[in-house]
C-alpha cells in the first residue's frame, strides 16, 4: 500500500486512528491524508479538518460476453476490490473508531469533539476534529 502523508501536519487523534486502521487493509492501494483549508484556531477552540483519499486495489475477473451477438466468450475486467461502503464497514467494526456521523455514496464523515485542559490552566479549549474520507475511483479496464 502507498501511504502519502506529506500534506498532513499529523494533528488529530481520530485521524491517526483511522489512518492506522486503513493501513492494515490489504484491499487498499493508496491512502493520501491532507490538512483541509478549513483548519483554524481561535481563543476558545481548535478546529481540525482532515481529508483522506482512498483508492482500492484492482482485481481481475472474467466476464461473459457474446462476440458478434452469436459466439459466447469471456473477457478479463479489472474492478475495484472494495468500495466506500466496505471502508465504512471496516471502520465501523473497529471499537476505537465506531460508526461515522454521516455517509453517502460520495464520502464518509466523522466529527469528534473533546475538551482539552492543559496542566496548570484553569481554562482549556474545545478541540473539534472533522474527518472526511473520499473514495478515488479508477476507470475499470475492459
């Protein structure tokens, strides 16, 4: 698996958990993690937004076809080994990650918040972490 984290600052505990879980999935060919431009910090909160792009490995299958409409035959077709619903099932099955807050055919989204109070400070800040996972499709060969 190819993992590209060159555009990620490394911040975000939930993002780190998701990346580590997806690294162990053999059906994934590419995982790219990026900091989204929505990340910002203010006096009372820190908003982290990370985007993950996942591309599946291709599997070869034989598909029946008819040549000239008369002669039966078969051809080799490369199809993705998993889809976005499979990625959601993998992540939902992990107790430390759980089910996403939102998912559809285009993305999976997690939104996690926690209160951080550093030592020796009376007032902390709220950490809001938004993770969006997109599936990068490859045109299947025919």
